[in-house]
C-alpha cells in the first residue's frame, strides 16, 4: 500500500492513542472527495463533502481499492442525509 503518491495521516482521538491513515486518492481541484484506508486492508473509506458521489467517482474508488488488495464485496454503503 505504499504508492509513491500516497499521503499519510496520523490522528489522535484519545490522548496518546493514534490511528494511522493512508490517503491514496484526493480530488486536488475541489477537495470534494478522498479515498482513505488504514495501514492495512481492514479499513477503507470514501470521504465526500456531499451526501452523494457521482457514479464515476464510486467506480474509481472500487477499482483503486481492488488494485490495493481490498475486498470490495465487503463494502458497506451508508445512506447520507
């Protein structure tokens, strides 16, 4: 999961406990979405500024996630409001 264009983020939610995240795709023009994972293939998110995303973005997310070894059949789609 160490692509040359990956960004890494370290987040603390509770004091000394940190979570590591990999930003492997980002809409650099409008910052409207980001594809983010944990340090392994257990955690995966498509983060969006809007409640819905275009089908093309979702397809790109699925394709790039598969290339990184994620089981996209296990994705959970959440209805946002």
